[in-house]
């Protein structure tokens, strides 16, 4: 990673796995990687740095310990509510709206970064964990992984991205409403069947190996091509086809002039692997 960039956090462990492949691991195993306010701040800080780090092209998102994440740290969120207890209802609402918006950004920052993010999920992925992994590019999981949109059981609606992104990932509105309204758990096979995850692995070790293999392959490609592709995919998801076509034309008007195009064509003709400059 860039020598002038610091990745020292309390709730995240950041490691360079291979050239251009960075692992960001949720690192509160003693709390089942529950998400507190410090975690949300550090996620924003971490991914904003990675977005401009020329030594990073792909991010692997993992969880330390026995499970990926148990979701929101309920004790910490209780402190968030108590901090506004002496405010009048209007000011309390504005305070909470600002706080939740900041928490939303902790996941949206992965989507806004043009670096692809791969989530490797083992054990439970609960509540805010699903909010988080719906904002990444790809999801792999272990055979024993399970998922739960838990918020209804806690007396609230999921508000960090699940209800907005999940429908566009799976394209099955009826199934999603069942899962949301009942807070029913679902396993790895069902997750793959409905299109939430790409692949299922027998063990966490096998999953990490498979995820690193894919990340390494992506990292070997032109960073210009990969990041422009991500920008177009994200934009097109939320816009019409004509708008998406216009957007990618605007991108490629510049990117087609990049040295990466000629490097890729030349390498293909010579039947060698191209090497692309840092971006």
C-alpha cells in the first residue's frame, strides 16, 4: 500500500494480500464483529483512502472470528439514542437523521469507490451486515453461512441500504418481502438460488483462496477499464438505458485515449500478459 497512507484502525484490520489486492477485515471478533459508531467512522475513512490509493485495485472484505458480523452493536446504538434524550422532538429527529445518513455513507462509500469490492462471508451475516454486503460488487460465502434481515424483530425498518439495493440484486420482490417482513433466516443455498452470492465454498479457507484468485485476476486487468466499467454499472442500475449509454460514452470519450487500450491490444497480438501502470 502507499507508504504515505495510514490504515491503522481499531475495528478494521487492513492487509496487502497480493499486488494491488487489499483485505479489509472486520476486526471485533470478541463482539462477533458487531458494528459500533467507531466502526462506521472507520469504514468511511478506510474506503475513502483506498479509493485514491494507487496500490489498491481490488478490495476483499472479510470478518474475523466465528462469523462475518452480528450486525448493529445494540449497546452502542442505545448510547446514540440517549445522547439525544434531552432534545425536543424536532431537534432529536434532525440529530438522528444526520447520524443515520452518516452510517449509510459507511456502506455507500464502497459503491462510490471505483475499486471493486468482494465480500467473503462465513457464519452469520445479520442486519447491518446485509446492508453492507449489498453495497459491494460480488459476494462469496461458505456452506455454513446464513443471513438475516433482522431489523423488523428490533422494531424498525432496515435503513442502511438493504431495502434499496437488495431488490436490484436479486430481482425477486415477493421473496424479498417475505424475508423482510418475517425476519426469517436463510442459508447459503437459498442465497445462491436467489442470486445474492456468486459461489459457495466448503470452508472459510477455501472461500478466501477462491476470492483472492478472483481478486488477483481483476487486479491484473487495466484499472482504467475495470473502474470505468464499475462506474457505468452503478450508474446504469439507477438510470434508464439511454441515460446509461450516454454516461458510458462520456467516460469512454476520455478513457479510449488511455495508454491501456494500446497496451492491451499489443499484448493480445503478442500473446503476452499486459502490465498496466498505477492509476
